């Protein structure tokens, strides 16, 4: 009886949170005295989450990234290692290939909106700057920023700094793609998880037309206690991302499959691949354990009752009504279809299949998912050494 | 008769493990039930295609009714196509084996 337990647990958590909030509210009131009442602003419907940007990749991404203990980015001429201090600050150390420290870079949290960025070069005065609005610092970003400032070292003394996208640069400096300078990114999570992304040049069958294509590829691997649990590949020229986590999930998405959902909201980089791999492993493992526990228990009456009053929502993550295939290559077809349905205004639903005259946008989503199911079987995930 | 039995068996098997295509156990239980029905009908009355078709239509009717009752998801036409394919192959296999058993029984002295 997974649902009643989950409901009871949710109720307990809700009551605890409510009691905690009431207690803290009372404490504040007792300390500060009565505060003037303010009207509550009403919202029409549920607001959509803020769009993903290069500086802010969304709540789920940053929640997973905040668990990273250490991130190491290897460049052709330097190695940057970032870690979280016990008080929540981020500290990056940039060394040469022999391990000699060259610069340090720290992010000090001042409050929810403000961070102080400190750049230290041995023998020189530390430079302080404020974080750009809309940028959520990550360990990988700290590594890139430290490396970029080190590369800009000759221009740092000459004048002011400016923000070029997500990086602080000397004002007027020529644009630089630090991400493409990185050759490998390693991350460590608690629980024995490690992620590695390396950049290579390889040949594979194109996801668009099946022809042999040679180009750069970022290969990401996730390991637990040294044993690989899954891998993924990002082909920048094709804008295709493929993954394989045996027993959990396998599939790919490319521009064509994401078209209905608005395309790629960001350009995947090494840090994103490592975080996405962790998300694949964690969320699919969680989904599997929930499926296993919800399938147990409950007598015939409860199960028959479930048919009359359905427990399942009309639109769940994965393949609704086909969850048996959730770990197969068809899963991305279903998730892309769900995204496509959600992106429409008004959102599409199961009735959009027979109300085809209402909205061609829903029909486009439906056509895409049928095409994806019809052609998805042709995909083969090639592992690279 | 096969149409009615197919509908009732398919619908009642959904009570065992929920909607059958949501889990491997559901797929195994439902296909085993459909297969057993197909073998039984063909063994008793011969492996006629008409009887097999009636059984399959009944099974699909029962499954479709259950899908509507549990709430059709966002890809329900694909779910029905997958259901139709799997149950059709199982019904044909069961009918074939049941037909062979029927002939063997008829040929016995």
C-alpha cells in the first residue's frame, strides 16, 4: 500500500513543516513585536519556472551540483580543482601541470542575492568583485573563472573587469570559449560516486540520417566505487545526446526530437554531462524502487478498487500506460512528448488525440511521438574505449 | 463465447498487477492468461481463425475498457497498438498450439 504510506508520510512532513513555520513565526513575532499586516498577492494559475540560462540551469541541476564535493577541470596547460568549504564557500586552486599553485579563486556567500568573488595571485593584491545577477556559482564555473582570469593575467592590471556572459574578463578583451579549452572534467559526489567527461574525436552513425560522421564528442562516465554504472555522449556538431545506464535507461535526444519542446534550452558542457549522468542514475534508481514498492502488497479488492478509482495521474514521467518500457530506448520518446504537451498553450492532454481539429500543435507532438516509436528501435549505443 | 471470455479474462487480470503494460509481471500474467484461453478454445473446438479473432477482439475490448477506466495516458493510441500487437501474437501462438493438440486428440485411435 505505497500510496497510503506516502500520503501519511507527506501529511506528517507537512504538519512538521507547518509546526516549524508556526514556531519560527511565533519566535520572530515574540522578538520583534507585532508587524503590520500585508495583503497577499494572488497568482493566476501556477507560474512557470524561470527559463534555463547559461548562468542558471534550474533548481534540479543546482540541487544536484550543490552535492558535488570536488570538481577538477583539466586544461591543456593547467589544472583547476574546486571544492566546497564547510561554511558553504567555493574555493578553486589553479595549478600548472606539475602541481605548482598559480592562482586561487573563492566565492564567499554574503546573502541570498550577493556573493563576493576573490581572485588571488601569489605576490599580488587580492581582487574582489560582486557576483553578476542571475549567475548561480558552481564548482565547475569557479574552475573556468579561475582559468580564464589566469589566462587574462596580463590584462588584469591595466583596467576594470567586465562580464562577458558568465565570465569576468578585462574590459574589452577578445571573447574566449573556456569550455572548449577544457579537455577533461572530473567530479566527486558523496557515496563513492565519481563522474568523468573527456573530449575526443570519433566516428559514429549519425542520429539524423544514419551516415558515418566524424567529429568531436564528449564522453561522460559515472562510476560508483570505481565500477561504471552508465555513460553518455554529447555530439556538438549534431546537437545529439545519447546515454546508456544498463538496467535503468537508454536513449538519445537530438534537435529533431526536442523540436516540439522548444529545442535545447542550453548548450551541454562537461559539467552538465556529469550532472545529467548523476540525474539519470539517481532518478531512475528512485523510480525503479518506487515502482517495485508500489507493486507489492494490496489485496485483490484493493487492486480492483484501483481500477475504479485510478491512482495513476493522466500524465506521469515516462511512458504512461507503458511503464514496462520506461527503461528502454522508447523512454525519451515519451518524455519528449510530455514536454511537448506541456509547452503548448493551453497544454495538451490525452483528449488531444481525438480532438485533432482543436490544435495542430498537439497533433505535431503526437506525430513526433509516433515517429519516435516507429524509428527509435534503430538506435544503437556505441561505447568508446 | 470466445469474445466474452476474452473480455472478462483480460479485464479481470488487470486486477492482479494493475494495468498490464506498466510492469513486467503484468505483461507476463496477462499474456499467460490470453495464451491459456487461446489454447483452451483451439483445443476444444479446433484452431479456427474466426474463433481466434473473436477471442482477440474480446481481449482488446476488455483491455481498452480498463485503460479508459484507469485513465488513458498521453500516448494511449500507442499503448493500444502495443497491446493489440502483443495480444495478437499470443492469441495466434496459443491457437496454433491448441489446434495441434486438437488434431492429435482427433487422430488418437
